[in-house]
C-alpha cells in the first residue's frame, strides 16, 4: 500500500473537489463560478500532491510549453468570464499535457475485471 504524507492527502482532497466542481460546473451549463473554483482547486491539489517544485518542472518543460499555454490559458479565460472557450482550451491542453500518461492508465484499467474485458473487445483494443 502506498503511504501518503499529510500534504499529499490534502492534495488528493483538493484535486478531487476540483474535478467535482469542474464536472458540476459543466453539468450546470458552464457556470463560471463553479468552473473557476474547480480550476483553482485542481491546480492547487496537483501542487500539494507532487510538490510545488515538481509541479513547475512538469508544466514548464520546454517540450510541454504549448500544452501548458493552452491549459493555463484556458484557466485564465474561464476566470475572466468565457467558460465554454476556456474549457475547450483546457481540455486540449490537458490532453497534450497528459498524453504520455494515457497508455499507462489504459493498461491499468485493462487489469480491472469488468472494465478490462470491455477494453479487450476486438473492436476497441488496438491491433497488435
């Protein structure tokens, strides 16, 4: 079992609340206030989980500057009051930032009993 420090536990909570507020803000027709709170909580939670220095190193790597610009630009656009455009920018930036993590996540999900059998169906799984 992985042991977490107290600051990492706080970060997991902040990140979870951030994702909840982002999801709830989209459900309620892109509510600006909920999306802004969700963005702030998500970024703060990420900083608590992996640390402030590692967060800056992750976001400001030379090859991730385009993705960081889209993601943080989307957060800024949501904060100034254009939620739909901001969320689209954030989603694009998020996929660019975390595209290296998606194959790892799919590999992990394939080992879960019910979801793994769904992901291993011939028309879903990638050909070898």
